C-alpha cells in the first residue's frame, strides 16, 4: 500500500507541474512561462521573467512590454558596473536572434513593473502584453511565485 501511495503522490506532482507550465505562440516566437515574484505591501516595483525562443530565420526584437498592474513597464538588464549590481532600461529593446532565445531571469534581463498599483500577491496571476518588432503583440499571463532570493537585486530602484 505504501508503494501505491507514493505513486499517487508522484502522479499528483506531475499534474501540478504541467498545470504550472504555460507558453504562448506568436508567429515564429514562443514565450515560455512568464512569471513574477510576490512583492511586499509597499513595494514600488516588481519584475517579470520569461523565455522567448525564435524558431524563425530572421531576428526579431522585443520592443516593449505593458501590464495593467503598474504605471509603467520597462525592459531591463542587470549588470555589474564598478563592482555593483545595477540595472538599466534597454530603450532599444532586446534582439531575439533567429534560431536562438533570450532568457529573462533573476539577475539578468527582466521586465520591470514600475509604480505598482497594488502589491503582486503570491499565487495570483496578472496579464500583460509583449510587443515584438516583426511578430507583433501577444497577451501573456504572469504567474506569481513567492518572495525569494534575487529580489534584493531590485533595491537599486
Ligand atoms: Cu529592473
């Protein structure tokens, strides 16, 4: 019986992780698993992460992002400048190379939500859009995970 219960548990985990994975197709682009982190009550900013894969033969470019949860949304990069981790807005967006991908992840590229209208709550989700130079605009849903390491990197704001 113990073996049976273990199998049932593993099965439930597999279903849960499938439900958690989500992806969006837009022309030659795939946008994988947009997610965000819960923020403390008074936090002015939050960040979004995802992976964009380009199956096409021409480069594309993420030119802008938007979301209803904040006054402003920017595309940011984290980099070490003079030994200090800083972030900067990428006004030209980010190229998604043909046959390649761009990962937005903690400590690297991220979508920055500036001027949050409400805290980003754990286990919730919110909608946003991503606009690419060639492929156009796609609506995505960011799934919110709990607070955790890496969030401190946003103290630079
Ligand atoms: Cu940022």
